[in-house]
């Protein structure tokens, strides 16, 4: 497994080096914005572990007609992401619980089709630590709303992780309103893992859209808004083997779970000028001392005036 992950990511690194030679400069426009807000307040209402995050993706490329280009680099996604990772008790963390971590990342990814596979390749610079300002922001927000203030005395120190990410998927259009999409994903960097899973989309909304995958939940969030009205449901699950985690460093004695599992479901609604998505994700244990699993909620609201 270790060798396969590194081989896939080595190929990604080489592809990124060659990317400027494959990008077509003309006919490029902003084809969409993807975004997703995630918080456990919207799930099991506990302030713990993978407690919150926000991702924004600006996507540029040729005018979107519902199909990925065959050339790598024609579609580029500029991804910006923040996340709060915390122990289960913010104010009085247990000695064997995970340490607080503020996370911010910025990166570039490209999406294309090759031999029937939907490919995503990219890299991010992931910053962890007090320098992100995430801990300060959560402290001030919790003071404002009278919630427990996080103890930042044991926050993970500042660290920069260059991170490479690759995904290969294949869509099976069972009916015009039902798509099943198995995928394989691998990453090297802030966390090094190999992941296998699938997603299902049933309904008219989103069948011809371009999706990005959220790092924490695995939910596919829309970057385009092709014409369709009504509801669509989504369901997905995956399992990962994690070799290394900068959020759970081995020098602190953390023992990673043998398998990291996620199960998710959600609903898209799209009207004439507005759309909304809500999804819930069950997250399995990430380390052996973790006392429970958790459920987080994700939402995206788009209103045009």
C-alpha cells in the first residue's frame, strides 16, 4: 500500500511540473465557485475533533458544457481551505486526547478526463499552528456567544506541509437521474493515505455539474450550476489506510486507527435563482484513544438577487 501511494503521488508531482506546458491560455473564463461550510454544530452538536471547516474553490477553464476536457490543465481550481481540529473537551482536554490544531491551506488542482477516468491532480501548501489565527478566531467567537473557550496551551506548533493529492473516478450513468461514481484517492503531505470509496447522485440537480471533494467529509460540492430544478439526493462512503498524520504526530505517542471510515448523505435543492445543499457525515475514529465517532453537518447556500 505504501509503495502504491508514493508511486501515484510521484506521478502527480511530475505532472504538476509539466502543467505549465499543457495549459491553454485562450478561451478561459471563471466557470464557477465551489464552497462548503462544515461544523459539528450542524451534526451531533458537539464541539470536538473535526469540529469545523470552510473551503472555497474558484474554477477557471473553457466554457462548461457538462464534460471534462481531455487535456490536463485546461480546468484549474484555486482552492482555499481552513479547518479547526480540537480535543473533545475544549477547555479541559484529556491528556490522551488529540491536540488543538488550526489549519489553513491554499493550492491549485486540475480536473480532466483520461481513458474514461475522471482525474483530479493538485498540490496544496498546508499551514498548521497558531500562525493561522484559527485558534484566536475560535476563542473570540466563543467569547461572543458565551461558549467554552479553547485551551490553546497545547496547540500543535507552526509547521508547513507541502501536500500532493490525486483522485481517479469513473461515473456510471445507470439512468438519466442516477449516477454511481467509485473513486480511488491518494495523498502525501500533512496526511499520507490511500482511500477507496464511492458516491451516488440520484435526481436531476447536479448530473452535469463539476464537483470538488471536501477533504474532511468527502462530500462532493458543486462548482457549477447547470440548469435544473428540484431535488437530488447524495450518498457516499469510503475507507482509508493512513500511514502518517501531521495532526496526530507519532512523537506524541498517537496510534492511528487501522482504518479511517466515512459515511455521508445529503440533499441538493435548486430553484430559479437559488440553491442549497445540506449533508451529514459520520466520521469514524482517527486514533485509538479517540473515545467515540462523530457526526458533522455541511451546508452550502447560493442566493442570486
